[in-house]
C-alpha cells in the first residue's frame, strides 16, 4: 500500500489515520467489546464441535465413588497420528505412576495423553479415549527443565529438586 515511500512519511500517514480512527474507537468501544466477546464464544463452540467430530472420542464420566479415581481405557494423545492406545488406572489404593523407559519409548507422550485428556474432561470436552472415568485432579508438572551447570547443578539434580518440590506439595495436602 505504501510502496516506496520513506519511513517517516509512512509513519506520518499511519499517525493521521490513527487520529481519525481513535474517536470512533472510543465511541464504539462497548459494541466492539460485545462483538469480540461473541466472536470468542463462537470460536469456543467451533472448537468444541471439532472435538466432537473426531471419531475416536468419547465423553468422560465423573467418578461417583472415589475422589482420586482416574481411569482411561485405550487413551491416546490427540495430536499423535500413529498412536498406540494406552490404558491408565489410578485410585485411592494406586495413586501414583512411576514412568521409566528408554529414550523415545513414549514416556512424555503417555504423560501428555493423561494431562490433555484430564483437562478436556474437566472442561466438558470429548476425550481421546474409548472410555474415561475421572475425579477432578490437580495436575503438577514441570516442563522444559534446564540445568544450571555454571552453578554446579546438573539436569539430573534439577530434575530431582523439581520432583522433591512436587512431592512436598502433595505431602502437605495429605497431612
């Protein structure tokens, strides 16, 4: 639009245009806020509809007998194309997972699958699983951990410290 005009001329044109638009913006501010709110609601509805259109999704069931239940049958990470269905079960007797394995064996994908499906379930969206029963749970995580080698702290030590912090949080809630 501005072609080869010098930068100072482009800036002057933009300022002049903004001075003309600013009073109109303030006059229509309420209407613009309502319009943007409606567009946000429409986007949410379209996003939910997209989730409902996926063939392999189901609606999660809220647990009626255990406040720490999480059961995912044949769940998968919604953004993984060639997924391997995985089942997970947590309850008051088995209330933690220790996830180990070699590099590229699916540990992170498993944890993300659980987190994505739990968040979807808690907002009422379809989950990427054949069946899911859940009690609302708090998700504690630490992503993109960094080592502090200059301070003498390796990635392993940083990981152990982060895990210790999470265990301390959970221990306070139990006691």
